[in-house]
């Protein structure tokens, strides 16, 4: 009779990546489902016009007013942020002091009252901003600023 020798199993030095792939696919599906639900912008319906668009090399500061009258500020690579009138006054003054040639575009929702959009203009004037433009959407039949 032969003595039975117990054989030692060799240890594997491999990493089982299947569970990691499963987790990655679950995360991918979660991100694909939730990303469209994130609302990063503000729904503003701009009035339509056949004016030509401005050509400027620097990004202007954009002040938006939604249909409820809430003021939003988008400045120099930052995300659109809701601001109060006092905070808007402080920030626009600081932007103007750092750049006297600051251009500000006002985007007023077509559904908001004229007075709520107009309330922004005296604040811009007090801050010393001289380059102010009103944003609009091109008319559906207009091409390159021509009806």
C-alpha cells in the first residue's frame, strides 16, 4: 500500500474582478437613470426678435429673471446661482470693480412682468456697469438677423 500524501494546493495570486464589474455596471445604470433628472438650468422663455447676436471675446455676466421674479447670476465660468437683490448688488459691484469693461446681459423671462426685469437696471447703473444688453431668442423665420 501506498501512503496517501496530501497534496498542497497552490495559492492563486489573481484578483477576481467579476464582483467589481458587477458593482461598476450597477453604478453606471444608476447614474444613467438619475442624470436626466438633475435640473441644472432655469427654464426661461426669452422673447423673440430678429436682432443680430453680439460678438465678444470675453464671457459676459448673465443676469436671469425667471417667471416668479427670482434673480439668477451666471458669471465668468461659474454656475448659475439664485441671488437676492442685495447679494446681486454686492456681487455685480465687485465684478465691475475688478473689470470696468464688464458686459452684462439681462435675460428676462417672457412671462415675467416688465417691472421685475426693470428692477435690475438701476442696480447695474449704481454699480457703474455701462455695457448692458438684453437677451432674446431669434424669431423662428429669421436667419442671421434678417427677417
